[in-house]
């Protein structure tokens, strides 16, 4: 996946792409997760559940801080050392991306009640977040 300039630099992405468009639309930030069987999780002691909660929060915090700290420097290195042009998507382009995304969300929500529940909750949170 090519979405973070610092990671992309490790793959030499600047050798094949001389334009870096941002912000990323599909993944604005990197997140981590722990996936495990719910029954096994429920069987854990409260202490062990808390250990997992703290570890997950620490990993998310570290990943977010790390990528936010490294990506701007990688973008500047790409410009100065590799001739890459950083280009911010226009507000109009971002609005079009969102329009298309909302169309997909509406289609998926119509056919999948779980998807609808999750997307409805997300949009409700997003309205408050703005």
C-alpha cells in the first residue's frame, strides 16, 4: 500500500512517481488493531483485558505520532533530493472524492445492515467531530 511518504520512500517510490498527491483519501492515518476470538477475549481476566487495552492504545498512539512526525520530512526529502512535486488535492477534488465515497456507502448500506449500522455511527460521530 502506498499512502505514507515515509514508508513509500523505503520502497523507492520516488523512482517511479514524481507527483505526490495529498491528503490521502482512503487512509488519512495509519491505525493498528488486535484481532482475536471474542469468546477467548471474554474468558480473559479483567487484568489481562486491561493489558490488551493499554497495549492497543499505546500502539495506536505510537503509530499515529510516528507517521505524523516522519511524513512531512519524507515529503521534503522527496522534493529536495528526488525531484518529486508535492501537490495538495483541491477542495473541489476532495469534495468529488467524498461524493463518490458517499455513493458507495449508500449502495453498501442498502445491501448490508451491519455496514449501514457502522457507517451511520461513523457519520454521526463525524458530524460532531467537524
